[in-house]
């Protein structure tokens, strides 16, 4: 566990590799993530009293809110779910109910635990699969007893049993060496009891009850065995999945997954500003009523409540919630006061500057410039930018954001696409492999000329 959880500084360092600036947001997220580990190591009854400090990230679109969540999911050795608040609707309206985010978290947790358990039984499953493949290639003789043969034995086999065993050993070695990967064999696969069972009049049942009932009815159906003719390489994949699933104890997986989701689960609620509106409290109607209804439905989940899932009951008291929104039209104070109180840590993300755009093009591991260079490299063409070209790209993106609509770093996708589309079209027909494309400030100016020159059309530019 100590190795799985990074220190706050290490978390920030990892986030710095992909996200430019926003140090305050990174620090708060890093502290919140590390606090999960600290709480797990607290002894005594005080441990159950320590609740996570939920975070509300406020910032314009394209400044890195969602990217922080995506990278955090990869860093955290914990169940992580990202949901859009705009997908949810108040109970009684068409849409997903808010409890589905907790069910998704448990599902994610089960998948994590199952994957780890499968890894633990991988060697045992591989041995069983090897025996199944060998039996399909060279079936053992009926009633054959185990014969111990020396590897160096040069004597001719005296019985059919001995000959069969020697042949099996030779083929086993070939299977291990990968010499028979393309040979086709016939294997028997177990199938479920058919498609999910539909229920008449299911509208009166909640989603969990429906899932449980369908699972129970599907479980009652006999599993059919189906024969398939596949290559040994494909058979190994199919059988490994089946045998590994058979070796792990699903009850143990469910129990551990529920505990993991409760203790270290993280739910990231994006676009929280889309359900914020102050009009409903002032007597307004229409969609604002439903928005406030979503907030009221979110409240018990964030405060801590028990939610039924198909794997069991989960308590959300210690689940960490991180919410994010641009708050262009609404503001955080438009959220109902009770929900505001459940997000005590507020972090404002800064708008991106010209210098930030230059760093975004140069520094991150997944920088757009590196992505395009990789695409051209696949065609055998080398793409390079000098510093003045990157400065001009950054300046253009910043200028369009200032004059049209500020969409943050996403503007760079528009600018880079406009800049390189002609080259992407010409490779490899007119620009052959082993060519070098070197872009300077003048090239960038020439190709991006007129991107926002016509102010009358600027509203149509993404």
C-alpha cells in the first residue's frame, strides 16, 4: 500500500508532466488523494470520524479541470468514476438517477479487484489452459496412467501409452516455444443462459431490483457448451479468461471491492455549473426546477448515504467527491447552500496566458506538437517547429480566444489543424517518406493568415 500511494509532491510532479500551471488545483487534489492513505493508517475509533474534504474546481473551459481528473484516475490506485452532472435529472424526469454514479464506482472497483485477482492466478490458469490445448492437439489415451519419461531417453517407446506421452511432451514444448500459434484446434466454451430477460411491467421496479432479478433469472438458465474452431493463439486468450474467472472467488471479490469503493473511491462530477441556477429559488420555473431537483438528489449522496448495488450495499460517507464547472452563466453561490457546504475546498483555476500556450506546446509528454510529429513519423516524414513558430501558434490561439470565445487550450487543436491540414493531405503522395517539414514563424503566419481577419464570420470559428 505504501508504494501504491504517492506523496503530495510526487502527485504534483506527475500532474506537471501533462498539465501546465494550475498549481493550486494540483496541490489540493494531491493533498486530498494522500489523505485517503493517511486515514487508512489512523488507528482507533477516530478513523471513522475523518471525512474527506470535497473539492470544487472553478475555471473557464479548456484550462485543465477535466485533464486533472483524467490524470488523477491513472495515478490513484483507487476506484475512480467521472460523471457529467448534466446527464442526471430529478427523480420523475427522463434521465439517469444520481445513484447510478455510485453503482458505476462499485462496478469499477469490482473490475479492479477482479483484474488483480486474475493476475494472481495467472500462472495456475496458464497451466490449465496449456493442458486443455495439449488435449485438443494430442488427446491422452483412455485409462492412461502417468508415465515418467526422462528428457534424455533415446530408447524407442515400448508401449502406446509411452509413445503417446512422449508425443505429448514434444508438443507441449512446441506450444511453450510458440511454434504452433497458427494451428487451428476445436475448443469447448461455456456460454451464459441466453440474452438478458425482459420484464413486463418493470416500470414499477427500480434499476437495482431489475438488475438483480435479471441476474437471478439468467443464473437459473443452464449454461450451454459451444464448440469453436480457433487458432491456438486465440484459444489461449479465450480459455485464459474463462479459467481465471473460474479460479477466483467472486464473493471475496465483491466484499473487497465494496470495501475499496467505500474507503478510497473518488467520484469526479464535471459540469456541476449546468445544474446550478438561482432562478428556481426566486420563484422561477421550467428547467430550473429540475436542476435544483438534481442538486437535492445529489446532496444525500455527497453527505453520505447507503446505496443499493447489485454487489451489495455501499456507504458513501468516505467517498471523495471532486466537482468542477466553468460557471460562465451561473456562479457557485447559485448552488443550493447545503450542497455548497459539502464542497468546503474551492479552487479557482487561472485563465491561460500566451506563455502558458507556449509551454503547452513544448513541455507536456502528450503535447500536440509531439502528437503530430508521431503521426508524420508513421509516414516516414520528419516534422519540426522552431521556437519562433511555436510562439506564433501560441500568439494566434491566444488572440482568437480573446476576440471570439475563450475555450482555453482546446483552441490549439483548431490552430494546429488549420496549420498542418495541407501537409497531412499531401503526405505521402506529394511529400514522400524521408522528407523534412520544418516550420518557421513566416510559414505559420502565411498558413494562419485570415483565421480571424473577417470579424463578421468570427462567430462561426471554433
